C-alpha cells in the first residue's frame, strides 16, 4: 500500500514539474505550431527548421534555426564556415510606433529596451548596412521589411586540392544577408530578425515568408493552437 502511495506521490511531482517547466517558457510547440500565450499569436514552423522557446521573462520569444542547409558555390568548399540560417522573434511593449522603433534599430540600437540581450544575439544590430526596405502585411497589420547585409571574412578551401593535399584555404570577403520585419499589435511591437549566408538567401527567404504567411493573432480564450 505504501508503495502505491509513493508511486502516486512521485507521479504527481513529475506532472507538476513538467507543467511548471512549460508554463515558464515563452511559448509552446505542438504539431509544428508555436503559440505564445502572453502576446496571443502563433505561427507554423517551416519544414527543415527547429524552434525553441526561451525561459521567461524574455523579450526574445522564439529562436528558429534551419536543420537542413543547402550548400553550393564557395559554401561547399568549407562546410564549417556556413552560417546556420536563423530567425529570432522578439516582442517589446512600448508606446513607440513602428517607424520610430525602426529608426532606433538602425541608428542607435543601444537605446532599445533590453539592448544588451539584442546586441549579443542579433547580427544586424552591429556593423550592418541597409540594402532595401519596403512594406508587407502580417495578419492584416502593416509591417516594415528592411533588408540588410553584414560583411565578414571566411576561409575558402581550394576546390582543386585533392584528397590529402594541403587545403590552401584563403580568406574571402562575403556577407550575411537577411532582413528585419517590424509591426505592431496594440501596445506590442513585434520584430523578427532573419539572417543567413548570401548564397542561400533566396531559399531561406521563402521559408521565412512561409512563417510570416502563417502568422495569426489569436483570442486569449483560444484553448488550442489553430491548424
């Protein structure tokens, strides 16, 4: 009888611990759908991408990385130098409008709320340059889309080198390519940071737009993710 009660006791503790762990995250992932109950939105995770929720409290709500990376051009010469395509979903509660928030991102990111977090994790906040900008729609909300690039040097192996021969690697200038997407829902500015290697940008952009096309704001009373 004591053993039965012990099993029930430890089972209850385990269930409570699992529930507490989930409730302490910025989102829940079910059937490839990420749902953020604090800010009431969800999106579908693209194929060949993995998503991770952060521990609360965090302005970074989700981090996505590609799990299957296409390689061609100079990227095929040195696989260790391919930057993993990524997407960060961030939310800030602020009275600033989208245009003002974008101005801070581009001109003085140290003035952002939680700037120390963003400057550490988001590539395009430092030493990047704007390539183009325009507007898109995200679930009926007008968003700023700002293309950026960031230069860097990477070692490229000579493709003519045979097996066992010296690599003869040389440093070649290349750049990361990606964009910001910034929009606002009520008092919350949502901003997405998308980045990856120039050579595979177009393929990644298709994936990022699939996510944006799937983005919906949900009712706080909604009980389950929408398919």
